[in-house]
């Protein structure tokens, strides 16, 4: 998961 | 109408005028455009009915498998009215000669095959947005946690396509199936594109943004 932190962060953002 | 409303805004390629007009510039422009589109596509996915209720790992797996198919479908749809050119953005159209010079010819030819297929069918915007959602839901990731939830998402977008075709193309009962049958070529073309950009990445001559790199790495 650490390898895909940007995807992870963008999916978590509530935009 | 939900899918039409969720469509991401238009993106411009904005090639750097300070760079000399060569293959490095073309590939840099494409990788930068792809990175920005990916950010928008993640926002788009979150608007698909049922996507956000999937677990975060499953959302990630679908996107990691389907991102290039989604990018390519957009180029294909925007290129339907162009003649042997690919419309990557309103301000970035590439013809076969340019593709040849950039080392993109094989990919260019493969994407044009999709363009011709959809042009012959008269692909409509409603069908394009639904196919994009189907490509995401049907990305065949190997490690889905909740297979049933992903199946529900697939059923939902599949049903949307069938409903649309029944109402708009009742005279061609096979149209939904014909559209679905274009997806293997999309998958194949996407694999070619990922392979190509992975080799570009290994060359190390083209600057790539982090999200684009992250997703390329998810496929290797």
C-alpha cells in the first residue's frame, strides 16, 4: 500500500 | 445521465514552448497530460454509483488495472472526427507522421483501430461514458477482496448500457453486445501502452509525475 500512496490519498480525499 | 454528469472537465496538453520540438517534448507532454487526467479520473471513479462503497483496497485495484483503458477510451472518443490523427487534447493532436517520429507508431496504429471500430458504429457520448465505467468495473484485477460488491458494480453499469441501447437503438438488439465486444481490443491496446511507457520510464529520459509512475509500477 505504501507503494501507492498518491492513489490512496486521492481516493481518500472527499472531493 | 449520472455518468454524463460525472464526466471530467476538459484537459489541455499545454506543450512547453521552451522545449525543442522533438520526441522528448512529445513524450513529456503526453506523460504530463496523462498524470493530470489520472487525477481527474480518480475523482470521476468516485462518482460512479457503488464505487465509493467498495473497500479502499478494491477501489485501488480497479483503478490500478483499468487506468490506461480509461485514458485510451477518452483519446479514442475525442478522435472519432479526426482523420488518422489522435486527439490527445484539443491543443494536442498527433498524426501518423508525428507518431512515427516519436516512436509511438505501433501504439498509434493500435488506437486508430479502435477509433475506426467506434466510428463505424457511430459511438455516442452516452455509450462512451458507460463503456468507460464498464472498463473500470470489469478490470479483472486478480486480488479483489469483495468479489460480490464488484459484481454489483459491473451489473449496474452493464444494465445502464442495456437500458440505453434498448431505448435508443431498439432496432439493433445486438448493439450493446457489439460495444462489449470492442473491450478485448481496448484491453490489448492498453497493455501495449503500459508496456511502451514502462520502457520509456526505464530509459529515464522523460520526466514523469508521481501518480503516473505509481500506476505504471502497479502494472509491472
